[in-house]
């Protein structure tokens, strides 16, 4: 069945007031792919009613980023939502979401200025501000986000805890192409040779994961080796960062770290900004 499409606050409020039982929200920027669809299926398992937001949020794009050329595929997105049994799609315009330049925004603190936040200054403030607005407008019981955007997920969990927002945040695993490339709306920008170079991101993460028994330094070393080859390739990978961090704070873990960590990588291939990560578990007993 085709979902109900709400384009304004008033339309969303009307459909929200008719929801009985639990509601799950999946926030997206559209151009839906199998990764998004896995979130929709997870939402379906979590709640009686599923809402999806489709909004390319200008506030989280910096100058020189791809806001204007970001893929917008609304008709296909609605078909995907219908196929996954989505009940409600909220698809506002920027003018609806931001009738004026917002004066009050969410400050992501120091955590918003490291790793991806250092590469994209202002990104996490813009992202958290729109997520807070979407949560307030939709009032879901649960909201589902992909682990592919691991720092985003950690920041959203932090915001919900720090501001006592009444919603449960669920993270869902990264969906990949058979050759390892993490699905991303931005993959469609890649030419054939660029895609070959881009594969180094997931290859580096796998190499790192394979070294987990030898500890954090071995993981960093194994991943760096793969990335160095891609930096020398044509077209080259322009590495933004490779970090091995605490999943909750995104600060680097020590060489004797025990417990969960995230190996996260990002870089430019041509003009395309790609990110990826893998969750890891270090155990002291497995250190040689
Ligand atoms: N491969 C994936 N597997 C699982 N979830 C994903 C995947 N890609 C994106 N998501 C999640 O889907 C939600 C919407 O993300 P978004 O619309 O930005 O898609 P995207 O493909 O990540 O686009 P972009 O290229 O801008 O990073 C986010 O919670 C994101 O983490
Ligand atoms: C969470 C989100 C929809 C906010 O614009 C966006 O950052 C995304 O698609 O991951
Ligand atoms: N997938 C996170 C949204 C962004 O890149 O702006």
C-alpha cells in the first residue's frame, strides 16, 4: 500500500494524531537503497506504525559540499517505502523545515569537532538540530539509524541521553555490496576506477578486523597498510582519517584497550566523500 505522504507540519500532525500503539521513525535523506530498506524492515519489527522522513538537510552540509547535487529520487523512494510497508512518509521542503535561519541549534560539544566533525565542521550541529526537530515533530517511540554513520549514531545517543528525549535509539548493521563496499547514496557518484579505489576502505577495515587478536596497534597498522596502497593508486584515495575509537565517545583507544571499539575510516575518491567503519571487540586474553 502507498504510504500517507505528509509535506507540512500540519499534515504530519494530522496523521500522527491518528496513530495508535507504537511508532518507529527512520530518518533519511532519500535516494533509498538496500541499507535504508534494512532499517525500514527493522522498524517494522519494532513498532506497529512505521514513519520515514525524507529530507536533504541543508544545515548539515558545509560550503563546497554536495548539497545541490545530492541525489533526489522521490518517486522511487515512495515505491521502496510502499514495498516495505511504510505507513507514513514525512517529506518537507527546506522552507517548511526552516521558515527562517534557526537561531537556536544543538551544540554537539567537543565530540562534534573530532573525527568526522573535524573533516566536516558544523556537520554534527546541523545533523543533531534536524534530528531533534524530526523527533519532536514525529514523536516516535523508537528511531532507527545505521551503524554505517557510527559517529552520527553515537552523537544522537548522546543528545537523547543529555537532553532526556523520550525516544529509544536503535542502531542497525551496515549493509554492503558483495565486494564489501558499504552501500551509500553517494556511491552513484563513483566512476568505475573510482569505485575500485573506494573498495580499499572496506578492505582496510577487514584487514584491521583480522588483526584484532594482536591488539589495537596491530589493527591500526594492518588497516593503514591497505590505505597506503590506495593513496598511491590512480585515482588516489585522499584519506581524511583512520581512527580506532571508543564507540560511545569517538576518542582513540589505548594500545592495551580491552572491550568494544570502532575502526572508522573516511576519505575522498575523486569528489566523493566516503565513510565506513567496523565494530571490533578486544579481549585482554586474546592479546599475544
Ligand atoms: N549501507 C548502509 N547500511 C545500513 N544503514 C545505512 C547504510 N547507509 C546509510 N544507512 C543509514 O540510513 C540512514 C539514512 O542515511 P542517508 O540517507 O544519509 O544515506 P547514505 O546512503 O548514508 O547517504 P550518504 O551517502 O549521504 O552517506 C542513516 O541512519 C544511515 O546510517
Ligand atoms: C540522520 C539524517 C537523516 C539527518 O539529516 C542524516 O544525517 C542521514 O541520512 O544519516
Ligand atoms: N549519512 C550522513 C549524512 C551526511 O552525509 O550528511
